[in-house]
């Protein structure tokens, strides 16, 4: 079983969008997927409640206040959506289970500073384990100066950057029905699927 954690201490960076679409991709590949929501807002859990029964199944992962229940046998992937401000015991508890960590990052100086401190915290925790970490740029308009600054920043981190996802209403409209890019005809979301290709490759175990 693989546990994929989506985390960033900054709120509003697109963690739930990333987590639900990761879960949707893995489910579309035939995996037994559970989606956990450690955020008090429970956005991922709400999204699951909207999901059509005809879509690839994604189950809820039970999360307690003091511990995380082990998923049932047969689960092949768990995706965990985490809250902003993740730190301390909650951080250690989540990282104890993580095999892969995806960090969403927006082209904002506030996001960049918050993520820098988070990466420093991760460096201490990561020592001695095999946690795989990668970044994804969220709501990036490649034509802007902010996008150029974000790319320059992530290039300096020494971590793999899986891609930069554009700001599009496709994510909003699909989320309203509990769906992802991977639940609809590819022609509807062709540009977005192109941006997701390296993310999917990494989730499948690629470089």
C-alpha cells in the first residue's frame, strides 16, 4: 500500500484540488483508493459525498483526532488531504505513514516563504527515511512575472517539480459533481491532462 500525502502549511494553495484529482487518477487506473481528509473544513469528504456512483470508486479513510486508522486490507493507495498549519504532533503523525509527499505551491511570495519553512521542517524529518517529495505549481499563468519567479524559486530547491497547473474553471466545475479530470472524456480537458502527465508518471513510480 502506498500513502500519498498532499501538504503545505499555507491555506488556499490548492491542496484539495490536487488530492482529489490524484485520487481520481489512481482510481481510474483500477486501484483500490481511499481518500482521507485531515482538514477541519472536510472539503475532500464533502467532495466524496458529491461523487456519482457511476464514477470510479474512492472510499473514505477514517481519521481520528489522535491517530489515523489503518486502511483495510486490499487498499492499494491512500491519498491524504491535510490542513493548513500542519505542524508538531499532527505533522509527525501524518509523515509517519507517508510514502510520497506532494507539495502544491502558488506563485505568491507568501506561499513561497511558508513553503520554505515547511521544507526545512521536512529536511529534519526526512533524515533516514525514504519519503519521496515533489512539488506542483498551482494556478500558474505561464505568461506572468510571478510564474517566472516561481519557476526560478523551485529550480533552486533541489526537489523534483512535477509541473505547473493552469488556473482553469475545469477543476471548479468538475469538483461540484465530485469528479476529476480523469472521470470525463479526455477531449474536454485535453490541456489539463497534458499538464498532469508528469504527475501521473511520478505517481506510477516513474522518475
